C-alpha cells in the first residue's frame, strides 16, 4: 500500500485503542513507529520521542491511551516466540486524558505536523525513505 508518496514498503495502520487485534501486523514488521497520546503531565501538545527501552525505563505507569500498551504487545510477541520489531514511540501530551471524542484539542492538533516530522526523520534514519 502506498500512501502520500511513501514507498510501498511502508504501511500505515490505524490501531485505535485495541492493539491486540493488530499484533499479527506488528509481528510482520521489521520496524514500527507508534504515534499516540502519552501522558507525562507536561504542557498539552508537547511532543515526545522514545525507543521502546527509553519508554519502558522513563514511564513508570501506563501512559498510553491504549487498553493494552505497546510494550505489553511487544512482551506477548517476545514470549510467544514471534518477531519483535524495532520500535520508536512518538507521543503527544493530551489536553485531557481519559475523556473520548472525535476532535483533537487545539494544542494537540497544532502538534500533529511536529509528530509527522519526527516520524519522517525516523524513517530517513532507518533508510526507509
């Protein structure tokens, strides 16, 4: 699947809040970039970038909006002997955490281009684009 000028080897998947349903797709990946809300109690719209080890060591509690976190999914893959991709997490501090809606807050919406830039930088560093 080619999207917005990205090469065919890059796949965009909307996981929503149930990462468990996409674990097969995740296990097929060599590398994975996760974009998500990450609550670290900083200013809304703050953009973060972590690899999975940094995320695991710096985030003492579940800080993702997913019912089952990315690290939980990777642990399940590892324990079941499946492929575990290299992971980078690009997060944004939400204005509100725990309330659901279809619209992004203005602060988060304004940060989406910075998140996309970080994702593109990561793809370039991996030599994917």
